[in-house]
C-alpha cells in the first residue's frame, strides 16, 4: 500500500509543480510553452506518452496486473530505485531552472543554467524522464509499455539534440565551453 501511494504521488506531485509553475509563469507574463524543437506532433505525442508510461507504473503498483510475465524481485526493486531517482532529478532540475524552464525552446530570452545538477549533466530533467520510463518498462515488463518507452526515449533524444543546437545558437561560446565541461547526460 505504501509503495503504491509513493509510486502514484511522485508523478502527481511533479505534474502539480509543473502546471502550478505554469500558472505562476502566466502571472509573471512568461510563456512556459516554448516552440517544439522538432516536429510539433511528434514532440507533443512523446510528451503526453510519458503520462501513459507513468500511469502504467501506477496501475501496476495498485495490483492492476498489466505485466504479462512475473516481474523478478530484483527487477522490481531496481525499477523502484530508478523511479524515485528519476523523479528526484525531475524535481531538482525543474526548481533549479526557475524562470528559465520551458517545454521546448523559449520564445523569449532565458539564462543559461550551469549550477546545481547542471554541473554534472546538461540535461538532468531528461535523464529523470529516461529513468522514470525505464522504471515503468521494468516494473511492468509489458511489451507495449516497453515499446512506448523506447519510442519516448528515442524522440526525447532527438529533442535534446535539437534543443542543444538552439542553445549553441543563443548562448554561443559560453554554451560550447559548458558542453566541453559537462556531459549531455552523465
């Protein structure tokens, strides 16, 4: 029961932070919705597919058995560790970005964040997404969840590459130097 509540609360709280932050942004006249850096349909399909993957994990935790095979205990625990590690990265990354956070590339000027988690990874929030979708795939061992997770990971990597091109255009040499010091993911 505690596991189910914790598994369910992690994405719910993150979505509250995400959309609550969007409301605060609107009050400050900041548009949190940036431009899709890749094909708009693919971009949003991938973003919303994350919710399906998180939902699959939550359902499985509440004994809606969507797994087609028994999940070994070690895989179960690895998936839980990945889940909570991923959400920790998502929360910390989101808070560290502050007013510079956008879904996609910003429509107005932002600042380059290179402190906190961003000293170790240029994309800790994407790393968090990857960890949570991996957790969903492992926790359920459902082929449809695994395929959707692979799709989301592939599209999000394309998003990262496109966003990094944008960052290089906007921040120039400062961003190039940052890329030399800090890896894309880990």
